């Protein structure tokens, strides 16, 4: 594997300012589009000068897939997403069904898939092997974890956060909304959040609820 880092590009799209990403192999120019939420022309511009090879989804909430059908038509590349269940039994017809621990090759670089349920059952993170970059979707944000809709899902989020804390401090998390952040800068807050007894809580949470 080449030690030159992947190029990460991002655009905010749609009414909820969702972060769409492109990861580009600088050696080959191959790229993947992650979470085509809206604004196909903006997404196409983000991919300019690259050779797209796939569309990847962190999860199937509508703000992350609003431009999916159009980008599939434009790019003519495979769709890769977690192997269900998807939101509201959505049928994706993905060509590449991802599972926890899978590795996805992009040029001379590899992305490792980590299942991250809680916010939604089919949530995954994409971690660039040999680098600090992690595209985390709505798993966690700078200010807290992704929203949950049941106490069971909130407990799944807590389990997912325990797995996230196994990543190195230098990991830079690129979420579906808001700014990116270094995991080590939030580690103490997340650990305190996990140590707190939240009872049957679910909904919007912030790290300072510890």
C-alpha cells in the first residue's frame, strides 16, 4: 500500500446541510462517492478529475440518499451499502453488499467497513487503512451521538461508541453533519457519557449529558 494519504473532498448538500464525501486515490485517480444526499451537479463537480468506481452509503436515511438514483445514472458505477435491514424495508438493489470487517479497495488504498448500529440499523463507518481518516455518517458528531428513536437503539449506540473508542486518538471523524473532529479531543467526554446511567433514554443526546 502507498503511504501517500487519500484525498478527501466534501460538499454540504440539501436542506439539512448533509456532508457528502469523495475519497480519491492520488496515485490512480480512482474515487468513491459517499452519501449522495442531494444536488447532483454539486456532487458531480466534487468528483471532477477523478475516475469514480463506486457509490458508498453510510446509511439509508433520506437526507443521505436523496440524489442516489440520479448519481447512479450519471456515474454508472456499483452501489455498495451495508447488507440491511434498510430503513422502512427499502430495496436498494446494491451490487456490493457490505458486512462488518469488509475491506473495499480504491486504487492503491483500502477502506475498512465497521458496522455502527444505533442511529439506524444499517449504519456503517468507513476507515481508511493506514491513515487517520474515518467517514462516520451519523454515528457520532462533534457534540454528541446520532439521534435514536427507542431505548433499545440508544443502548446499541452506546455499544457502538465503545467500539469507536478503540480507534486511535489521532483518528479524524468526518460526520454526516457539522464539522470534522479528532477523536482524542472528545475521548474524555465520550467516556464520561458512557459511564453515566441514562436509564431508558432515547432521542437527541449531547456529550455533556454525562
